[in-house]
C-alpha cells in the first residue's frame, strides 16, 4: 500500500514539474515577442505599415462618371508604374518639408540670459528686433532661391551695361543674346530692346548705367500686376482650381497652400480630382493629414474628376469649410480631351457654387523656361487663368521667364516656389522679388 502511495506521489511530483516548466516556457516566449515589438525601430514599423496594402478606393456606382471615357487613351504621359506605386514621402522628404524657422517665443527665450525675465519694453524691443531678423532671414532665403536666375540673366545684362562707356549696336546684339538665352521670351526681348533704343534717342539717357536703371524700373513695373488678395470671408467656400502640366508642382503647391491657410485658422477641403492614379489621391491624402484638411476622393480610379470637385464643394458647404482646393491631373495642352475635361471641371464648379471657381491657379515649373510661356497661352485658351504659381525657381537660371509671363499675359503671379520645405512657397511680393533679383549688382 505504502509502495503504491509512493509511486502515485512520485507521478504527481513529475506532473507538477512538467506543468511548471511548460508555463514558464510560454511566458518567456510571450515576453520575447513583447521585447521584440518594443525593440522594433520606427523604420521597421514604417516598413511594415508600407507593406500593408493601401485601402482600395471604394467604388460608389451611384456617383460614377457622368460620361464613360476610354481612360487608357487619355492617360497623362507621366503615369508610370513607378508612380502608381507611390507610398508616401520617405524620411528625407519629411525632414525637408518640416524644416521651419524657430518660433518667436523660442527665440526670445534664447536671447534672454537664463533666469532673467525681460521687462515689457525690453521684450517689445526684443520682439521688434526678432521680427527684423526674421524678415532678413526670409529675404536671404529668397536671394538664395533666386541666385541661379540672378547669375544667369541679371548678372549678364548688368555686366553689359557696366562694362561699356556707350551703347552701340554691339551692345544691343549682346543684350538680345542674353535675353533670348535666358528664356524671357521673344516678345519681352523685343520690348526691352525697344526700350533701350528709345532711351538712346533721348539725349539725357546716353549713360549705360542710367539705361540699365531704366530697364530695372520697367521690369519692376511689368511684374507689378495688381491682384486683389483672396477674400475667404465674403463668399464661402472660396474655391481654387489648380491646373498645369505633369510634374509642375501642383499637388505640392496645394499642400503648402493648405498648410498656410490652415495655420491662419481656415477650414479646408481638398478635392482629389487627379483621378487617374491612386498614387495621386494618396499624395493628397498625406497633405490632408499634415494640414488637418478633409480630402474628398474619387469613387474609383479613373472616375470623372468633375464629380469629385462637385462632391468637394458640397462637403465644404455641409461642414462650413472656408476653402476648397481642387487638384487636377497634369496634362499637356496638346491633349485635347484632357483640356476639354478641365473646362468641364470649371463648369461643374460653377454649378456647385455660383461664384466658383474664385481662382484658377496655373502652376508653372520655372525650369521649363520658354515652354512655361507657351503653357500660359494654351491653358489660357481653355480657361480664364486668374493667377500663376511659379515653382522651382531655386533650381534654375531660367527664372527670367517670370518677366515674360507678366509682360505678355498680364496675369498676376500669386506664389513662387523656392524649395521643397513647407515655407518655401512664398506669396509673390514684387518689391522683395526685385530686390532679391538685383541685389548683387546693386551692392557692387
Ligand atoms: N526644388 C523645388 N521642388 C519643387 C518645388 N515645387 C514642387 N517641387 C517638387 O516637384 C516635384 C513634383 O511635384 P508635384 O506636386 O507632385 O507635381 P504635380 O504637378 O502635382 O505632378 P503631377 O500630379 O504628376 O502632374 C516634387 O518632387 C516636388 O517636391 C519648388 O518650388 N522647388
Ligand atoms: Mg499632382
């Protein structure tokens, strides 16, 4: 009997040991998983998130395209497989975008010695000085952004006038060459040459420096096209339709505008009317997240963009949003069906809201030089372009095209892009612009 009890006791002890061993094993496996999760870097997590397939665009048949189109035949040239795989900005892009000046408060803290509180007058003076310093930094960035154009066009012309004692046929030839090769356009070149010829006829303007001074004044005048500022309060929602060729910088410009407007306290709806690629919608959604803006998406890839803008205006009315900005697919003026599509978007916006669109903003890539001038003409034939955003001035010596645009088409340049960071889209200010353009030779 004792023998049997002994055996049962031994079995029980063995079972107990096996049970305890199993439990601790599973516990350590769980804690391993946990510590793995904890130790996983942000980039690992991002990589995992990226692998998760994007949510498919929901097909809403009731809101399908009004007119069935052969989408393939009118796809923009730039729509490549690589673009369709767009998964959002990488870390480097995010860093560039986030580059921003330090806030006023941070700067005041920096200038006051530790533990010292500034009295009211000292603080006011400090704020004033900081505002000045901040403005100077902004101008400095603008000068940097325009440095290639300044080096390409302005230095060439000013050197011509400074390097000679009298204006002769040879100087006129060189001036013509400098203007033509700097992409200001044939019409503008002719206009500036005529100004010099007329100046020569006037006795008092024989001095080359004085003639160059006159040219600068005329350029400043040509760039000073009056444009009333956007009035977001009088007629809600204020609708901006954004158009341009492939890759001009439309979506980025929209994102930067949304960023500025939302910082000013406005509620924004973005219309993802570039419906050809899911990637284009994704790109706008990222901007929507960054700027706290609602994004109205197409019912399906290839859907009629007009229905998207219509829905966006409707959404803005329902939610009391102040501004609607409509992205559109990049297109070449030679693609007639696509230009017709833009006209339709324009018409539908008018149906959605009587006074819309309040602005048709043509985005031009300054690196396109004279082609940009052609784009103003072609888009202008299809639509009543009311404003221009000239992007990528930082990357080109062809920025002189802005003179041609203003002189030939009298359309105001609303914004200029001088980089990729979010504060690199600047409201165009003619005085700052001209100062930045002529700074070196004025200082010389
Ligand atoms: N350096 C520089 N790059 C810019 C500027 N504006 C836009 N870009 C870049 O230009 C590229 C194209 O910009 P997008 O906004 O995608 O152009 P898009 O017109 O929407 O292009 P599609 O939708 O394909 O027609 C992006 O890499 C932008 O970061 C600028 O002012 N300076
Ligand atoms: Mg785009």
